[in-house]
C-alpha cells in the first residue's frame, strides 16, 4: 500500500503534463477538426444560442422604458463689449477698463458649465422631488443620477448648445428639459456675465455707499444747525464751501475711476498716470483752499479764519455738498452703465424648445435581441470547443487520483 502511494504521480505533475499537451495541440490547430466539432455540436450551439436570445428578449421587454427630451439654444456672446461712451468719464476706449472682466473665448462652454452646475441641479431636485423619483435618501445621489441622465453637448461649428434629458416618463423628461431652460434664464439674469453688468454692479455698490454717507452728513448738519442756531452762511464763505465741495467731489470721482482702471491696467498705463496726476493737482488745490495759500485771484477766505461756531457749520455744510455732488456724479455713471446693460444684455435664444418624446429612447429591443443572438452563438461555439478538453482533463484527474 505504501509502495502504491509512493508510485502515484503528484497532481502538480499531472497538470503540467496536461498543460504541455494542450499547448502542443494549440500550436497545431486543425481548422477542419474545429469545423467538425462545431458541426457535431450544432444541437448544443442552437440550444445555447436560443436560450441566451430568449433571456435577452425577455430583458428587453421587461426593463422599464426611458424617454429622452431635447432642447437647444443659441448662447449670447458674453464678450460683446458695450459702448465705451458711457464708461467712466474722461477715459478713452483704450483705457482697458472694459477688459476688466474679459471676454469668453467660447460662450457655449460657459453656458454648458452653468447647466451642469450644482445650483441648477439642486433647484431641479427640489422642484421635482427627484430624491423620491430616483428612490434615494441622499441629495448627492440624486444629483449624480440627474447628472448621468442629462447630456449637454456643444456643436463646435455652430456653437449651439443641446440639452438631452432622459427619464422614465415622457412628461418628466419634457418638464426637466424645460426646467433647465428656465433655470438657465434665471441664472443668466442673476449673474453679471457681461462687461456692462459688471460696471453697473460696481457703480451700484459705490452709489449705495455714497447714499448712506450723504444721509449721515445731512443728519450731522441738522444737529449743528440746532446747536449753533446758524441757518446759512453767505458771501465769500458760501462760495468757498461750494468750491471746496466741488473739488473734493472731483477728487473722489477720479479715485473711483482709478480704482476701476487698476483692475485691468498697470501703474504704467497712460490713463492711470493721468488720473494720479489730476488727483494730485486737485488735492493741492484743496489744501490751498483750506489753508488760505491759493492765489489772490480766487478771492476766497481761508477756513482757518472763520469763527469757531461758523467753522463747524461750514464743515458740516461742506460735507453735505460734497456728498451731494459725488452722489449726483455716481448716479450719472450708474445710469449710463444701466443703459449699456439693457442694450447689451445677453439674451438666450431658444432654437428648439423641449420636445415631448413620443417614442422610447431605451431599451432598444432590436439591439438587445441582436446582442443576445450573437452572445448566444459565441457562447455555444465556445462550449462545444471546450467541452472535449474539459472531459479529458476530468478523466485524467480521476485516473491520477485512482493511481
């Protein structure tokens, strides 16, 4: 018994022999023999092919339908620079302020990115309760599902953007595609994508701030009037107040222009240099008016010589006039930018509104059936060619175990 066990060839050696035998057979494949095997096993091939074909056909008819709705639009050119005539006073079109915000190379890519943004997806998920529709418990999962069901394509030649939305019902697909267009219009109006919109926002912020400063100055003046009993200085003092206020307003306006220009131009820009020079000159004039060091031709009284009570009133009134002048100048700039924005506002032109799908887009039954047929044929042929070597392998294993 012990001798038999010692004479029994190890299993590893048996596998090695079989492997070498199979390798020798693979090196010399007989096509005629292959065709003979396939012909002998045509019954098995037919059965396997038919079985897989029936499974694929059943899947094609049992899987839920999906419908796709499409909408397309022509994006506006966000870099269509607006009229330079309504830009900052005193600046030419070469100043570069209009280039602060730049122009998009391909506006279609910009709007395609907006359509795939988190904010729009979040809005649609809440509007259509997609977490319930997709049967998920996390909003991030619903967002991923919506993203996979939405295809945004940009035509390279025409720049037309097409939105394809797939859903289990034609109504939902149609409504989602329309909702994408509505959300894009709302976002387009809310975001300042153009140069005019950016300038309007800039001057709007400055105007709101100046309005608050003007109200504070008026309150201070009223408090001074109540405390001092002064109503309105006259003569040279009033002229001085007006001159100082106008000079301060001119300085403030040029500082605003310089701040807007520095966003897009360097310190060596001719307009930057000119504005800085004008601000310096005006500040010198202002200092002279306040200290009484200006030329006698101006015929002004230095504020240092005004009685103390009247001086307090003068300062408060001067502050009010300064803010009034600045508020008026900023208002004109804001209105000019607002008109430019209205004229150059980017308008989405819907080329094809969302279609109502009347045929399913998935599953393609013919594709499923054809794929099942080909897969069954390949699987049947593979089984017929592999079953004899497998039988030989099992027989060799049994012999090696019995030895």
